[in-house]
């Protein structure tokens, strides 16, 4: 099975869109979506610095727009799609649950609401690498933190107040490293609750379609057959932990053979290399990666025919 995945916030880097604007039609597509979301996505993806694109209200529409634009260029027909955190909005559009315009409109509201929620209390996130999962989770709970992202492959991200995170780093779990992340707040924790209400209201006028391909939910890795249910989960996921480990387990259960990670790729294929042994992976970082992606898809299709 061909799987296409979309990365979440933090994958963006300054200038990551620069080489892609040379592809026919891509700049026009991004310009139209810039008008839709009220942000100059091309400028943010080419000349903006790291602090500017770290802003949640900017990063989220930028990532979804970049992923959708490059997916159009790739032109693949996956059997399964999934996204990490805000990448779920990219996946929802690829699966036909939302149109690209609906997805971007909701992501604009999501990013703004999460930025406001993050400003209420000084919060953040830290990656925990290594250690026994049970011990790591126990230590996270002991410090009043939330396991905001359980990513698999020995990686859990904890979210909470800066004071809680400092205490956690000072007393890390056995055989584990705690690395503070450069993020604007404690995403996928109770600290994002105000953003859930805002996004729910914004989504109330949207009529989703049922997914045309297998679409996984971050909440538990389940394949969701109802567009209405997936939209409900998109809203609640803002303040709920991401279980990417469960998503990868479902991919394995569905017979994943090839994974393509949309722009700006690298994070999710890196996890897959450790957790999904034998699955061919390609991360789209520059247009030069398109050829490798197409060759991987061609090899996948040939093996399917046999």
C-alpha cells in the first residue's frame, strides 16, 4: 500500500519553499491561497526568518499550503493518508474530506486560536529520547506534564508550563535525554482548550465528505470512514495528544510498502525508518526528490501488479 503523510508544526525551516517556486503553476497556487488565508505564504516560505515562521498563526497555514501544493505536483494516488498534528488538515484534503480551501480556512482559524491560547500561560514542549516508555510516561505524569506526542521509535514529546518542563529536564527519566523544543506553546494539551471552542465554531458551517481513501486519526491511529467524525476529531485534537505510534501501527496492519512524506519532509520518514522496517520511504525536501518519489511509487505499483 502506498502511504502519503504530512508533517506537523516544527518541520518548517527558513527558505524551504525557494526551490519549489520554479515549478510551473506552484507560485500561482500559493498566491491564491495567500489571498484566502490573509498571509503572504510565498514570502514566509522564502525570505522570512526562523522566528517569523515559528509563529503558530503563520506556521500552520504555511505547512498545509506547502503540503497540498506539492501533493498536486506529485500527482500520486495513495491507498492511505495521515498527517501529524496540523498535517491532519493536509491529509483531510488529500482524502477528500475537505477541499483545499476549506482545510486552509480552518487551519487559519486553528493557528490564530492556538497562538492566542499559547499566550495565556508560558508553556512549551520537550522531546524525550530513549528510556523505557512506562518510566518516561510515569515521569511525565509525576511532573504534571502531558505526553503530547507519542511518536514511536523511542520518542515522546511532553508539554506543559515552562516551570514544569525545567523541573523535568533537571530530573530526567533513566536512560533518557530531555531536549527542549523551539515551539510557541504546549500543543495537544489542556493549555489549548480555548482554541478547541474557537475551532469548533469555525467548523460548524463546514459540510465534510466521507474520505475517498483510508484516512487515519491522530487520536488513536484508527481509520475513520466518516467525514463528519474526522472533522469532529480535527477539532478536539487541538487539545488532545497525538498518537503517531498508533498511526504507524495501523499503516503496518494495512500492509504499507511505500511512504512519501510531503514538504517539508524528513521527520515522519525518519520515524518510519526505525518503526516500519522494510517500508520504502521518500521525504520531499526539494524538487530533486520528486524523481525518487515517482520511482518509489512506480516500484510499488509494479509489485502490486505481481
